[in-house]
C-alpha cells in the first residue's frame, strides 16, 4: 500500500522473523529455517541497524551448536553471507569503524566455528578463500585493543571473544588438515 509507512523489505523481514524466532526447530523445518536465515542475512547486508539481523544470527548460532546440522548450512548456502559479514571487518581497515556491531560479528564467527567440524564445510571454507578472511580478521581483532588503549573493558572483551572464536576455528581447520588441499600460489 502506497500509504503504508512500512517498506516491502521491512514487511518481509517482520514476516520471516516468525520463522526465525523460536526456541527449537524441528528436523523437518531446518531447511526452511536456514533458507529464511540466508534470505534475512542477504536482505540485512548493508543495513547494520536492521532489527532482523541479531535475532537471525542468534537463531543460527543456536542451530549451529547441533553437529547434525553442519552440512545443512553448506547445502542451504548460509556460509557465503556469513563470510561476507566477517569480510566487512577487513574492508574497513583497522577495525575502529567496523560496519556491523561487534557483538553480531562475534555471533558470525561463533556460527562458523561451530559448523567447521564438518569436512564438507572445511572444504567449502578453503575453496571460498575463507581461511585468508579468518587470518585477516584475527589480525585486525587482535590489534584493535592495542591501538586503542582507552577502549572500554566491555569492548575489549568483545574483541577478545572474536579472537577466541577465530582462533578456535583456525585450530580446528589446521587439525583437520589431512583432507584439505590448500591452493598453491603460482
């Protein structure tokens, strides 16, 4: 309706949140849940203040804690939008002016860490160049508190939590190195 104060995007996100905000997801609903989450992540990209972004990431984080769902994240193509959120830190430079709230990026790193035990996901990470993103973001995240000595303790804790998630993710990938074929530089 032209007279409505709600945009189409906002209306879609409000409707999709009915799927996303739940305590539990039944096995039959996982595909629908992940497809909805993927759409929400793509729609919210570039809109860091979107009301749908945090609940979507929280729901994905809860779902990622169950190892039986790991391959579904790859199958439903949820990994690329998550990597794009992490990549946004490397684009902004030193992390002082990151585009998305740091709390949300900690969720993104946690989701990726939780699903990295799946061999197929590890191969997908390697093929997509995610390992470079993980190292770049870890380098930025570990330096930001050092470059900003007056930073609040809470903010330093968030940067530290991001470093913990990324370090765990990289460690898991390196322990599973035997089945990964890393690209060679030519």
